[in-house]
C-alpha cells in the first residue's frame, strides 16, 4: 500500500470515528438546549509533504454546536501555514464524504473570506453558524476546507468500488445538532409511586406553554412501545386511569393536569405506561415531553413476621425495629402518606412478656424544590421530603428460655430489626 492510499484509509477511519463520537453527544439531553462542545484530538502531522499536497496545522479539528432554529454561534479556528510558499486561503464549506445531512453552506459565514498566509505564520478565522428559523430538527455535518488539496482517488479492491467523493486534506469537521423547539414544559415528566389495592390516588402536574402560540392538547394513556418478554399482566388497564386537563393552553399559560388512579381491589404486581399529549393533533416529535407512569401495587401484610430465639441469662432484652420509606411522588395530592408503625408482641416459654417502648426516632432526607423542578415552578423556598427513617426501641425483662417475637408492619413494605441481650451482649442462639 503506498503512502497516498494509507493516508486515504486513515482519513476515512477518522471520519467514521468522528461520527461515532458525535452521535451520543448529539442525542444527549443537555441542561440547556444551546451550547457547544469543542473536541480536542490529535492534530495530523503538520508539514507532511508527499509531493502532491502539504498538511497544514488547523486547530480545532472538530467543533460541535447545539443550536435551536433561529439561533447562531461564532467560534474561532486557526490555520498555520506549514509549507514553504505564501498561500491564498479562502475557506469553504464542503460535504463530508459519504456523509449524511450535510449543512447548507448558507448556514455558515467565514471571516475573513479570503487572505494570504506566509510560511510559518498563523491566521485566525471566525466561523459563524446560523440555523434558519424554519430548519428541521436533526443532526447536520460539514467540513470546512482551507486549501484545495485533496487525497487521490483510488479503487477499493475488496469491495470492487471506486471512491469518487473528494476528500480534502486540510479540513476541520463541524457537527450541528438542531433539537426540536419545545412547546410544553412540565413540572415533572414522570410519576412513580407505591400504591395499595382498593384505594384512589390523585396526582397533579403543572404544565407551561412555552411556545409562541396556543397549544391544543388531548392527553391519553398508552402502553410502553417496548417488547415485553414477561408473562405478568399489568396491575390494571390504561382505561382505569382518568386524566383531567384543559383542551387548550394559551401561550405562556401555566395550568394543571390531574391524574386519577383508582386501584382495583384485586390488583397486584405493577403498572407502567405513558401519557402522550397529542399536541395540536400531531405525532410525537420531541417538542412535547411524555409523562412516564410507574406504579407498584403493595398489599399490606395481615400476618406478622415471626422470629424465635433462645437466651441463657436473665439479662434485660432490647429490641429495635426500623424502616426506611420513600415519600410518595411529589405530585401526589391524595391520599397523604401515613407514618410507619409496628404491632409488636413478645413471648417467653409461650407466656406473654410486656414490651416497653422507650425510644422513637424519626429522621428524613429533604431537598429544595429547585433541585429538580423548572425555575417557574418554584414559587417560594419550599422543600420536599425524599425519604423517612423511623426507629422504635423496646425493652423487656430477661429470662432463660425460648422466645418468640412477632412484628406486623403498617404503612411500610420493609423493616430491619435487632435483638440484644443488653448487659452481657451475648450472641443469640
């Protein structure tokens, strides 16, 4: 393989690698819908001269921008003449060989448009990218060529194919991600909760119209568009969920949508689904988020947990029982969360033993509403509780014999316990 073919292969590999690097960045959901990423990578060997072309120094070699329709951004690129002659440089927008969705050259303005660069000298260029207001969302790409040098055309003996797209030597890669301009913004885009059979749950989510016109909505509950390999049936059907919302949200208006979930008496398992808004009767295009629904149906136990143990001393016994509960979804209005509780009973040699509650500890994890809500939803410095920890400590007189402890939890689906022979700290058998 001669040097020209080798450089050609390297160029193709780098083009593919660049696309693979940019795809995750383009589809990621940035905190803001506009912004830029400059990719710094190894710069090709400057000054290389194979007799047909010279490789000049360009920095950066990649640039990626996130721009909404109607937005613009300017960045700088430097070109260093690594040759031995004065060059007339007129940068131009060229298509990425064998690429997709190439940028229209009208989107890009380069300044200066034409200049001379002496050997060993460096010239800065300002490149302005302007996305038209009517541009469709998508991932666009282009190359900016600083010289007319191209790699030789060659035939691929493996695929019996001739590559004819011009591949410029002295270029930088430009990727432009144009996301969909949002129409609606939500207080939250998911509802996740633990619910009980036979009870009704009400949730409320604020919606803001961030478009410049009124938006018509027709919310409906749909099943996930995924392959489900489980044999389990959902806890209830989509039709069981009732949605109340205005049919039209005026531009800039903030309104409420309520979701009623009446859980059937015989429900068990879990339910997963989505709420689609069907904004303006159009198919989902990303401009209006969906609301994910996830419910786990939890049946409170009726029979207590039983723990047996033996003691060989008359030392007092300390029993601790605790639980950590996640607070209900912050959008839940009804019913309010009830505090955990435990029904405790203790026997020694089959005779009831008096248990004395000596200590109760309640703690929790709290965060500010501004932590995960849009700024417009935070009307004051209020806080939301994320989880609660609840601990009860009991004491009982000790005795030698066989013991039975029963624990019936309420308003929680998990608990921890410990049994300590208080003075001797002996291990239980």
